[in-house]
């Protein structure tokens, strides 16, 4: 399911790059430089949550670990993307969901915190959810 969605997201990203060149580097960094939905989401979310105390590389590792040990998180994210697209009249493609919608991104951060909590890393889970 997420592979088909990923291909659609890449197609939409390429269209944005053509239509709005000022967003090219942004779209490349967040979508086109990645080979999977999980890689792109890890990058997007790690950059959202990182700071001087918790560097992006560290947060990226947390997401990569969660996605590899609990692949259903990506399946749920794919379902969320489709649900927003189908139900939100302001959304006409999948790409804006992962690039701009804070609610979608917050849910994915919550899933990481839940994964950490379930793996007895409660302080880190609380820290991650507080960054959101």
C-alpha cells in the first residue's frame, strides 16, 4: 500500500518542482532525495523535532528504528495520508499532507512516542511528545 502511495507522492513532488521552482530544494530535500515513504517521513519529522540539544541525526535514528521494528507505523501513516486526501476539501493531492499539515505530522510524532513508551523508554517518549 505505501509503495503505490510513495510513487504518487514522488510524481506530485516532481510536478511541484516544475510548477514552483522556488520550492525545488525544499521538495527535493523532503521527498525526492528519499527512496521510500519511511525515509521521507523520518527526515521530515526529525527536522521538525530536532534542536541543539537533540540533533537531527539522533531523532532520525529514533524514527528509522521505530519504522523498521514496527512497520505498521508506516502503514498507518499511509492510511492517514489517504484519509486526509479523501476527507479534507482543501487538499487536492497527497503531497501537501506530508509537507504542510501539522495535524498529520503530530499524529506521526505521537506514534513514535507510543513506540518508545511501549519499549520502556518512557522519558524519551515524554520528551518527544513534548517537542511536538
